[in-house]
C-alpha cells in the first residue's frame, strides 16, 4: 500500500517577517498533517540568511538556504514584512534590503511552471518584483495595493478580496487572510472535511471575500462552534448520496428531529434539506466534470431520485443547467 502524497512547502522568511504570516498558514498545515493520511505537507523554513528578526522582535533562527533547484511540484509561501519592528524605531537597513533583493533574484531564477506560489500579505510585493504576477489576478494587504499595482503593472490587482487564486499564483490580503488562503488550499489538496476540521481546531471561520465566487458547498454553513451540528455535517459530507432521514441525523446529534431542525437553521444559517441538497449538487457537478455518465446515472450517484429532481435542486444554486458544466 502506497503512503501519503507528499507536497514540499518552502516557507520564505524575509527580514522583519510578519510572524503571523508564517505561524498562521503553517499551523493549518501542521494540523492537517495530524488529522489525515492522504497528503503530507513537508514544510521547510528558508531565507537569504540563517536568522531574521520577526515583526514582534522575536528572532527566527535555523532557517535553511533558499533551495536551488526548487523541488518539483513545490509550494512556495512568501511571508510579508513589517516596516518597523516592535521595540526598534529604525527602518530596514542596507543588509535587510539586500536580503530582500536576494529573495527576488531567487524567485526569478527558480520558480517555474508546476511550482505553486502563495503570498501572504505584502509577500506579494516580492513576487511582483520577480515578475511572477504578470498576467495574473492578485491581491495584497489593502495598505500595499497601490505599491503592488506599481510593481506589477501587467497584473490585475483586486483590492477587495481575502485571497485570489489565479492558476499557480495564490495571493492573500492582510495577515490573518493567510489562514483563509491555506484553509482553501487544504480543502482542494486534501478535502473540504479536513479544512473544516482544521478551522474548528483553530477556532476560525471559513470565510470568502464578498466578490469571490460562491463559497464551496462543502464549507458553507460551517461558521459555527456547535459540536452536534458539526457531527451531522461531517456525516452528510462523508456520504451525501445516502438516503438521510431527519430521524437518523437527529440520533447523531442526540436530539429530537424537531430540535435538530431548529438548531441547524440557527447555527448553519440554512435548513437541513438545503444543506444536504447543496452537497448533492456539488457531487453532481463533480461527476459531470470528471465522467461521461448520463444525467440519470449522475442523479442516482449524487443521491437524487431522478434527473428532474437534480435539475430542480441545481436551479436553486446555479444559473445555467447541469449540462452547461460539460458544454463549457
């Protein structure tokens, strides 16, 4: 039996690293490694020098050198920087600016197609200087958007997003948005249930920016802390096509069917049938995109009694018909 898929994650720590830009996203990966065995994130912290000072004045030591070449399929995480460090009134010195230049030169030389580039907060400025955001949609901390646009005139800077994913370039807004971006990445590289479990452990919401595409149905309705409702959602997301009855789910929640309906509406922000159908529609979309099954088989495997029932549920959350997934 083969082991878990391994993804190399190279976390680049520049001088004056914003500590939360590193600690938040990497904590997401640490917890993801602990709760599942499908994917293993192998994290290395690197930099242009072996030790840097963080934004809060705490030193980060033991950093590895900037790797050359980058491992195939690696994910590069670029942390942002602080202009001023806690307890130090001086702006960056010549050595620190030279270290940033070294990161930019390394990015330009080593990041190739097949490498995923993830920037947190003002880390996008380093990517822009290396020319790696040209032709891409991107974002950064709201205070740095104008600078990003000046550094990357061939990029499209979006100012009102928590994070933006454009092919192999993923950029996030200020500081804690790096956690949102990494949860999004875990949902895609592992599965949404893992991302939801990590978010619950970190006691954070799974958020999307207002103008982003609709939140993933696998994560929607998870912005709460009620353990019984999470148990119900975990069970349904593990097998959406099952013929779930309200009584069966109420037993999982250790409550009455009527009380479960009330709790679910209050904490998930939707009815239980709407949640189940949303996951079934998402499953149907995946089947339409990945297989050549006819509509009757897609409906059956997604848990719908008929193609007509699938189309009716589909129309509640999508503009076009199910066939548009294949036509597109």
